[in-house]
């Protein structure tokens, strides 16, 4: 298996950051994140305390970013070339 396929999240081709997952583990992380966001927004939707939404979404987003950092290709500015 080549080195690029070991990453769950490849670096974006243009810009800084990560693209869509390339392995099932990355897709599972993304699905868990989206489900967690949906749950937080359902439980703490409009008309409720906005601080609770931030308190729920903050740790989820931080955990996703940590997974990007640990299991993704190292990010850096890219302009389309290899």
C-alpha cells in the first residue's frame, strides 16, 4: 500500500486543510461528527440557550480537528501541483 492511502484524510489540492476522507475510518469519523452536530442542534435548537450549543459543538469540532491532525496528511498551502 502506498503512503498516501495510509492517511484517512488527504490534504486539499488547493488551499490549506484536508479534503474528503479516502478510507472508511475517515468516513466513520465524519458521520459520527455530523450525527453529533445534528443531535446537539436538535437538543439545543433555536430559542434555547446559545451557550449550550457552543458547549456541545465546540468539543465535537475540536475532536474532529484532532482526528484530521492525527490521521490526515500534513496540511500546508497547496496550489494544485504535487
